[in-house]
């Protein structure tokens, strides 16, 4: 027999939704040069974000902090996509996938 009150059940559902939402957040550093060198910016969020104008089409390497992100060729997460997941081996040199200086937006992995 369950002893959960309606308030407890609602609180548990709210917590579950919060954990699901937090799980889909991403964090990435974008670097101007290969091997995580040169000027960089840090971005984090949930969903699609435009890369700031001063870094648009200027990213050569990334640090995903062990997470997964998608880089998109065009703004608003459109166009060609490069998925960067842990161990993908493309983080330090985006030239290997013909994505050097092409990223305009960042988004979640599915």
C-alpha cells in the first residue's frame, strides 16, 4: 500500500521533470584555433542558441566537458550538423570533418 500523499506525488513528478530538463543541457567552449588554443568563448544552455557574432564561422576546436553537443552550419540550428559526443575524436580539430570556421549555432544532441 502506497503512503504517498497527492502533494508528495506532485513534488516527485516536478523533480523528475526538472531532472529530465537538466539532463538535456549542454556546455561547450568554442576556440578560434585547433587543439583548444586561441581566443575562446563558453556557451551553455538547453535547446538551440546562436553563436555570438564575433565567433560566428570562426570555431576550429571545442571542449564539450564530457557532454554531447551539435554544431550547425547556419543560425537557428539549420543546415549541416556535426554531432560532438564524448570520444568522437573531432573536438581538437574541426577541419577533420570539414567543419572548420563553419559553426553558426549550437544545440542539444537527441
